[in-house]
C-alpha cells in the first residue's frame, strides 16, 4: 500500500471530474469531500469510477450545479426523500449526499437522520478504512481527514469500527456481514474487539432482509478465497442463523475408532478449488452446496462405517428451498445449481472404474450443455490427502474429458434420441399415453446409449418388436 501525502492525493485527484465538483461546491460556498470506498481504494491502488461525495449542506444542490457545468453529457437522478443525488458522466457515477448524523431504534436498521458536520458523517461510517475523507474545495484540495487512523488499519490489514463496535453492529446489523465481506475481499483480519462484537450481536441479523443477506453472500462468493468469509461467519455465530444447513456440516463423529471427515471444511476447500477455475457465481454456489445433503443422510453402518447414501439426491431436493429462503433467483440459475448438485457423484463413479463409452454417453445426455461445468466441479471435489488416489482420479477425469470431446466431435448428440418416438410406438400398438409406452421408449434409448444397436430404423424396429412380445403387447 502506498503512503500518500496531501500533495500526492491532490495529484491523483487531478482529473476534470473532481475539479468540476470543486468548482460547483465553491460557487455555492459549501464544504465538499470525496469519501468512503473511493478514498480507501486510492491507497490500495484499486481504480474505481464510483465516487461518493459528502457535502456539508445540500448534496443535491452541488449535484445539480455539477450537471449544469458538465452539460448535456451528464445525467442527474435526484432522490429527495433520501437527500441524495447521482450524476452519471462518461464512465463516472458520482453519488452526492449531505453530511448527516444518525440515530437508530432497536427494531430497525433505518436511522433517524439529521443534518450534521463532516465529523458527524465520519462517526456514522461502518469501518475506519471507509471513514477517511479528502477535501475537494480549492483552498484545501487533496487534504486528507482521517480521524480514526484508517491509514494505519489499511497498512496493518485490519477491519475495525470507528466507534464502539457493539453500537455499530446493533444499530445496523448488516454491517456485520459487510465486516466479514470486506475482510474476505481485501484479505484483511478483523480486529479482536470488533470480532467479539460480531459474536455478541449475531442475533441482530434477524432484522435484516433476505435480499440484503444474499447480496453480501454473493459478494463473498465472488472473492478469490471465499472460505475465509464462511469460516468467519461460522466462528462468530452468524452462519447458523442465516445458513444453518451449511453450518451443520461442521461436525465430526467417531464410532468404533472411525471418524468421518469434517464436511464443512471439505466443502470450503472444494469452493476455493473451483474459484481457481471459474468466475461463474452459480458454479461456485454448486460447489458450496454439493454436499449440503450430508448432514441429513449421515448413517452409521457396522460393516461400512459412516455412509452418506443419496446425499446428492437429497441435496438437490434441498436447493429450491434454500434458494427461496436466501432470496436467490428461482429460475434457470437455481435449476442449474440443482442439476450439478444432483449429478456431482456421477463422474466420480465413472472415474473410479473403467471409463466406458456407454457411461460417458449417459453422463453427456443427463448433464447436457452443463457437462463441462460438472466436470470442473468434480475435479475440484477431489480433496483427498492420499496423493496416489488423488492422482488416479484426476487421470481418470482426464480420460472422461477426452471421451466427452471425442463423442461430441462424432456428433453423438443426435444419436441420443432414437429415431422411433413415442407417437409411433402408440400408433403401432394402438396404445394411448401409458406406462408401457414409456418402458418401450426407454428400452430403445438404453440400447442406443449403450451402443448395442445403431440409431437406425431397421435394427431399432426389430428390438421394439422383441420388447413388445416380451410385454405381451403383440
């Protein structure tokens, strides 16, 4: 992280947009500061075009004056109820708000807002690293105001609240999730006193809407190492409240000297593994949920030890309710995650034996266009500490991928549906829609998938008649 003087900050802000804001504020005789994430990211050398500006006075007046100076290329949106305005200009989005102080009631995160000073505004900020302000007025352009030593916390990689963390988190419990999200995104540590306050105030998360929680979880999911966030959520007691099914995986039982692995930490290892290969949020969610059914399916068998039979099927059935409760989309994205959770054991079963064309064809038929994503998930799922076993699985997965590519190249997709369909079967045997038609269709499809007969009319018709005689339909 670069340490910057006021002169260096002024140089970094030597852009047309900041000088126009400065002119607009000075013309109105109002103090004006760039604040929050933009200031933090200047020191972290993370470029951003999202600018937050605090005005000691009316932010809307400065926003309107800025729009007039920028001309027709600027667009302004005013939210008078909240006392804010947004100016969009070229690639910039500038949010203006008047400096304010806030007070909260116990049953709501919506504050009572009053006009305030810059000091009042900095006091209400969530974390010290977000409470820094740089003056934009010409007389003090580039001057940093850092009352809570946010610069030192940036240097130390520390997340800390400006004021009493119990008050900060109780006032607005969403800040607890933001605390963990920032620590995960920036790879910072949470100050001990601040972390203890997370634990003490965890129950307050119940007043936060599912949409807000989902937004923070998705931001954690899109970091380079989301396991950091989920471990902190579990340690402070937030995870059992917002995602109990995942929290319940953090358990190890031993019987007769035999213990199963901790499926919570295994899941997080799989999630981190897959993040090395994809930015697809929903594939990451599939990784997080792939073993979600294990807590419900865990059984002890005297012969086999610990088992989790059908955990993939049970997990897939849990996905819609989880998405509904977490306010995640209930559309094709949810069905995609559900499919991958359901099928995630299939490639492993194939790779544990001789990799046959028949098994790979069935996998391709069931996974469809998501086959590559399924393979990526399954490769991430190999977390064995046994190097020989891990190598064997990965080598077999390579063979599965090669066979998949070969089958696609030979256009097996068009062979996956027999040329004789259900309508023709009903017509041949004078049947309506019924179980027998389904059995005959499946027999033909299995024969094609297993490569026992070519997908051609004559051999399929011979097989159809044979099956029909066995079922006493002719």
